[in-house]
């Protein structure tokens, strides 16, 4: 593949920048005390992260394409986007592990308590609420594990890179 070394260096650096931005976003959420698992804030945070990652990837894939003369293959764009997002994802997973296990081990359980409190307004059945609490506890335990999260961290970058590469592949000289 042409320019593979340049693609890897450039995309890894941009991924590092995006990873730092994800850490800053996570720290802002943590410091502000926003409830992670409330429906409204959860949806908004998810959209901000996904739209932010897509926008960042598109911008830097286009910048890279333009820096090499405007002609780039799908494979080159895919590798660029995938490496960028994988580096950012790895940084995010490692930071979340540190936050949830070393900095504030009680953070996720507090967030789960807030979630159950919010859900108790909507669910009157105590058994359903208990089931939900157990399920939530299991998911939060999964969030604290680093190996499974690292093993799953390639899925988002793969999907986003495939989509953005298809969109940006066109030759700007045509």
C-alpha cells in the first residue's frame, strides 16, 4: 500500500489527539456530576461522542487525502480512519479503566444508584426494579474490566472507518 508509513504515523498522531479529547470529555462529565445512565444525558453523551468521532475522522481523512494530492484509495482511507479511531479508543478504554478502578472505584456504583432511583419513578414493581438493579450491576462490572473492553474496542472504529472511507474516497481532482 502506497504511503503506509505516512498513513500510520499521521493517523496515530490524530488518534492520540482524539483520545486526549475523549479523556477531557470524560473528565468534564465526571467533574460536573452528570448522571451517566439517565436517559437524556446518556443519549446526549453518546451522540456527542459518536458524532464527534465521525466528524473528527472525516475532517482528518479529508486533510490527509488533500495533503497527498487529492487521490486516495478506499484501503488507504480505511486504514487511516481505523488506526485513528483505534488509537483514540485504546486511550479511552485505558483511561476509563483507571477512572473506574483506581481514581474513583465507587463512581459507577453511585451512577447505578442514581439510575435505579430515576427508574423507581417509572417502575412500581419492586421485583422488576431489583432485576434491573442486578442487570445494571453486572453491566457496570463489565465496564470496569479492561481486557473485554480492549477486545471490543475495534468494532466502532471498524464501522465508522468503513462508512467514512466510502464517503470520502472520491478524487477531488475529478
